[in-house]
C-alpha cells in the first residue's frame, strides 16, 4: 500500500511519553477545598499529617493509589495530564502513517454513513462523526475508560470516542506476533475505527438472548474485523492495496485470534478464533458492504 500523496487527518493527538498516571481531579479533592483544609489545621496539623502520611506511604504501599486519587494526582477520569515529550519525535514515520490511514477511514465512513449503507439496529445514526486518534507511550489516561498501559495494545474508548495506540505496538506485531507489514498496521487502526462505527450505529449495545458476555464480545470483535475489511475494499484504489497487502492483514488477523494467542477454552474466547477473524475481515474486504458485517444476525455456527 502507498500513503504518499494522501491527506493526513487532523483528528490526532500526541499525549507524550509516560502519561499513564495522568488524571487530574478525577475524583480527588478540588484544589480550593484541599487548601482550605490545610489552612484550617494549621502548621502543627500539617506536620502531623506529613509524618503520618510518610508512615503510610512507605510502610503500607497498598494505600498509595487511594491517597493519590484522593489528592487528585492519580489515575482516573477527568482532565488528562500530558506525558513528557512527544511520541512523534521518536516515532515520526509511525505517526505520519497512522494519520494517513485515519484520514482514509474518515473518507470511507463519511460516504458509507451518507449513503446509509449500514447494519440497521433500530435508528438511523445520522452523519459520521470522526474519532480522534491518540498516540501515547507507556500509558495513558482516558476520559471515561480509566487508565491503561501500553501492554493492553490498541483500544477504543466509546466514552470519549478516541482511539488509543502506542506506536511501539507496530514493532510488537512484527517481532512478537510475526505479523509485519504496513497493511497489517493499517488493519489494526481500521479495526479500532470499526469499534467507533459500532458505537455510532448502536451495535455495541446489542446482544443475543441466551449467550454469555464473552460470546457477545466475540460478535462485536468479528464485526469490527469485517468493518475494517470494508474500509480496505473501499480504499483499495487510493492506497494501491494489492494481494500482498491483503495477505499481511489476514496474517495479522490470524496472529491475534484467541487460539493463536494460547487460549484453549472456547468459553473464555473474547475476540474469536484465528479462522473467524480472517473470515470476517475477508467478508468485509470482498463485499465492501457494511451490511454484510451484521454478526448479530447469524448463528454461533455461522460466525
């Protein structure tokens, strides 16, 4: 695939490095209230609190997180503190590539929404609303989905409608998951955008009677794979996507199947088998029709 000459999305935010501890005020004491308390107890009181706080901090480390949350300096919701430095200074190529792919998904989904070529879950979703892609390194605090480290991999937060990616995951895909290639990386972004589409059309609130939460999760993840495939189909001409690129995406889908990641108990599957993930991505890629991605309209045997 080729991204040179393509526009770059402006819906992009560089949160910096090490921003995972980030929330400011997400349930802690407001600054004015904290100051009023300190003023009321006086210098002697402050010294006593400091001594007792030191004993708790160093002698009982399990209480550090609650103390930080109380003071408004720990993780949590609310305003997000920025990490140090810029991720994109060190990952310029990955950031530029991600912005190009995101722009392409915007073009595709704006058109699909304008034509109402979507699974119907009871109400028309209206115009497509662009998500924001947030890059971070080490950890990040979201506005509504808590804090997360880079270990969780890329994810989408429906509460703030942001996609979160540590660009270092691309290297993990190549070295640890053995899923190299630029279209494999694009598939990851398109999959998270697929979750955003699901959020807009109401798919994330769907369930099938009698199924477990894990089974519902599998349906949601396979639909996001299919929607990523729809994007690939629609962007084929502008990004010069060829058969070699398709093989990269299918290889990535295979690498992150529950069974390929070492899960053996099907009841614990949350994303689907490698075969399922490849099949649903291919279904979207071959059809280019989001309506073919309704995983809630088929039986378990057809997934």
